[in-house]
C-alpha cells in the first residue's frame, strides 16, 4: 500500500509542476485535464501526508516511552494509545481511498418506481416512496424531474420514472434498487388487518451520448394519442411516443409532454440509461461469477427493505438495520440507511480485496 501511495504522491507533485509551466497554461484542454487529475488526487494525498505525520509522531513518542522521567513516560504511554487508534483509522481510510472507484458514482440517476404485488395499496405506496426520494433529493440540494408517470385509478401511481441530478447522486442512491415491502392497514380495510404489498425500485446511472451508441436502425418508434388527464390536448394529437429497441426488446413510452419531440427526447433518455444499466449489469455479473468462484456467494433475498407502519419501523435486511423513525424516513431522512449501506459495501470491498490478495 505504501509503495502505491508514494507513487501517487510523485504523480501529484509532477502534475503540480506541469500546471505551473507556460506551455500547459496556454493549452486550455491540457490544463483542464491536469487540473481535474490534480483535484482527483488531492484528497488521498492529503490523507497520506496526514498518515505519515501520525507515523512520525509515533516514532518520536517511542523515544519518550524510555525516558527516565516517570511523568514523561506516563504522558507518552497515554499518547501512544491515542496515536495507535488514529493510525488505524487513517490506514483504513487510505485503503478505502485506494479501492477501485465505481465509474458511475459521479453520474445523475434515473429513478424507476413500479407498484408490485398488492394492487391499489402497492400503487399508493409507490407514490409514498417517490415522495420519500423527492424529499431526500431536496435535502441534498439535488433536482428532481419527472420523465414519465402512470397514475393508478384509486390514487398513487402504477409507475413513475424521474431524473435526479446533482453532486454524486448515483454514489449515494445506487443501493436503493430492489423490492421494498410495506406492511400497513389500508384505509379500505374494515377489520383492521395488516396487508403486505411490494414496490420495486430501480436506480440507473444517467447515460450520456459517449456511454451508449444507439443505432437508428435498431429502433421502432410509434406515435399515438395520449390518454389520461390533459384537458383538450388528450386524444387530439398523436404526441405520445413508444420506442422499441429491437435487439433487446426494451420498450419505453412517454406521453407527459404536449410535444411529440419532447416526449421522444425523454423516452430516448430513459432508453439510453436502461441500455447502459443492462451493460453494467452484464459486466458486474461476470465479475460476481468470478468472485463467487473464489469466495462463495453472499447474496441475500430480493426483498431489501420493509416499512412496517403499525410498529413505526423500517428494516433494511441487507445490513440488519432497524430504525424506529418511519415518519422521518418517509419524509426523506434516509441518511442513516444510506450511510449503513455505503459502509457495508466498503467493508465487503475491502474483504474481497484481502481475499484475492
């Protein structure tokens, strides 16, 4: 680890030297690239230098442990314990910083929420989940834009797709994908019985043009009249768009906008992200198969989280975390869940790295 960090520090110093040269300053493209590389390295180099400072203090403190003055020795022993804890924490943070970065972490996301088993109750909870994520995005200073929505007859929504954009959205939200289960008494239940419903959530990194190459020949584009709420516009013009990607049979529809061109643009954005996600999953599956061959499977059930209304609790089954703050979570305060999942993922990544080594 030390050798790798020393190499990164040399690279960091070299970039600093280049950034001061007239040749680079006059080449805006090269200057931007080097500035980004310098910024990307700054955090880990700062951590490394702080870690080296702690090691140096540890070395100096060892001398005092053998001092003839008992008071100095006592102070040195106390500082030795503090330095040991600080060094262990700093070393762990450095190991985490050296883990391979998810290339999608800096991307925006497409959030897809679909009502599953449970009929009307599932549709109502789908709307509750969308509100939860919207409120969380608001707390983070992110922007939420609905791309497509299909309302249910009795309220709630059958499906909703939204773009959430901001700083490192995917890195914080990627663990929300899966089946979310709700246990509560429906308003229409006269006997007070608890019903269990399910909603599926998919988190996809927003695809950019450089990420996905979609050939026009691979698309079938159909236009039709929009249905649902919309006043005079509904059934007057063929503004709704359905795009089928023939090689994968992925179908995307959009009818939220009055303009066919806007609906087509939104549908293409969703299609690109779905294709990008499919490719990411294929690559991840190959890596997971290779890992299972070495260390065995650690997969959990599809159900990732349960929201229990009568008990006011939320349980994430992947990390065995239970919070008795359901109202706050549904109002967007999901940070404790996000932090636990991020930490769990980092721990597993460190363990995998150790196993492979």
